[in-house]
């Protein structure tokens, strides 16, 4: 897997990069072995709201607060509910090949496999500080400590490739999320 640690200047450009990764990969013939799978890590410099592919902004976004605070409202190519992201929120995107992982065409398998890997990596990091803080997978694709969610995730399926992306809140001010 290729590691791409690249943050583009704006939230719009970062979301477009995720969409471009899966679109370009999926247009290549399977037999050419177009590219390695990709793990991309990035962070935003300022807060934004990102709606899922089918999210209704009128139901999921506090429009007045976003306008007052000049927080952009964007839409991503994947499903799931709306999120608030910004500084202190690690964003990750994984481009995955169905040719290499045929069982992952089943969304249950894909969610379980990705979330178990992320949970285990976060848990190992926490354990390395000798802190007892159990991380759990809740629902389809959320990570929690107790009842507190700190990671939400979504995916976009194409014919030959999948984009799986999400967030890990590590120091984002929670008042920004509440607003």
C-alpha cells in the first residue's frame, strides 16, 4: 500500500482529491495493475461541515451558525451522515482494490475489516502510553471510547475500487461540533 501524506490547501480540494483517487483508479482496466492501494492522511486548517452523498443539509446542518462563523458546507462522494471536521481531526482515505480483496464487495466485510484495523492501530497507540482506554466499534463504522464517538467513516463503491475514508478526532474542540 502506498502512503500519501498530503494535505491540500482547502477542504474542497481535499474532498476532490479523494473523489479523483477512486474515479481515476476505477477507469483503469483490471489487468493493467494500475496502482497500488493508497492510504492518504490529511488534516484541515479550518473547520468545515461535510455532508454525506445523500445527506439533507436542512436536517443535519445548523445553517445559521455555519453562516455566522463562515464555516463552509461541502458534500463528499461517500455516504453516511454529515460531519464537522477541522484542526485536531485526522482525516484518512483508503483506496482499496476489489481485485486484491474480492470478499470486500460485501459491505459488511469491508466495514468490519477496515474498522478492525483502525481500531487495533488506535488501541496500540493508546496502549503504548500505558493508558487503559478501551476502543470499541459501534454500529456499522464508528469508533468510541465508552459512549463517546471519536471516529466516523464512510465508503464509496465503484466497479473495481472502493474509497473508504473517515476521521479520528484527537484534539478538535468539541464546542465546534456542538455548534
